[in-house]
């Protein structure tokens, strides 16, 4: 494992969006003595299979799993991620938006939200931005139970769940709980100005969302309604 290497991992099916995402990545500043790599997986049938494939293909300690429509605005984000990871060995994931409690209904955005992001006005079934219960710290980090999968940076390799997840839903919730149950913390940095923009536009396909929500509820029933600290304490 190369402790001085970052790798951006992106599933893609749109060359235009990918090209714009790479434009922002290519303009990032890289810490001295470190290197940054990129792996893309095209037209994957499952995001968990794609991420496992990419995870095995790079020796980078720090992996950044992100959507093809995420544009990184903070040119020093690699410095900031490194500082957070090095501040506490048990921090396993850093996200840009997170939720401190696992909602009893399994839906992330039903819980208190922390972090920051630029995005379009969400379409149904997401609530309007004005309806979010939103907490924005001015400095430091917040520890959370779940992070939104549009940006997930990791310092450790845990397999993505391919047994239960065959598509593109709930992979972020499953992976967040997986890390917590292994004793790792999940951090969201305070961002006075958002570090990323998520140009997600319309929700493309939520036909399988409730199916995977039910699977999440069944597999992680012991975490429902719990604060992140309670889940870590269970191990």
C-alpha cells in the first residue's frame, strides 16, 4: 500500500460529465511527496462491483470514490483530507455531506444534515432544500453515521457489499455502517464555502430504491434510530 498516494475512482456513463469532473481534478494542488491517480469504470452494472474492482486495482492508501457529476471546487482538498485523516487514526471515511443518526425509515435525508454542497434544486422524492434540518459548523469536523455517496474518501479498504447490492442504490449507507461496525469513524469537514458542486440534475432512476431500502432495514435493523456513537460502541 502506498501511503503517499491518492486515487480518484469514478463510475461513468457520460463522457461530457466525466470530462468536466476531470477538469477540476486536474487543477487540484497535490501535497509535496504525494501523487494522485485516476481510475474510471465505464457502464458498470453495479456500483459496488465497480468500486471493488477499482479498489483492488490501485495501491493508493487514500481512495476518493465520487460521482461523474461532482466538480471539486476546493483546490486544496487533498491537503484538507490528509490533515483530517492524519488527525485521528480511526477516521476511515470523509464525506462532504453526512447525517449523525441513522433514520428509523432508512432514508438518509430524514435525519439531521451536516456539511455543505452546491447542487441543483432536488427533484422528488428528495425534500426541498428549505426543508432540510441543516447544521453547518464554522470550523473543525463533525462525526456522522452516514455520508452521501457523491463523495466518499477512504483511508482503509473494506469491501463494498455485492451480496445484497446489485445496482446503484444504498451503497453509501451500507458502506458507512460497515465502517462504523469495524470501529472506524466517519467525518464531515466544516465548509464555509462548499468544497464540491454536485450537478446531479434530475433523479434518473429510483425504481429499485425502496427495494434496497427494505434490504438496508433488514440488514441493519440494529442501527436504526441510533447516533453514530451508539453504533461504534456496539462492537
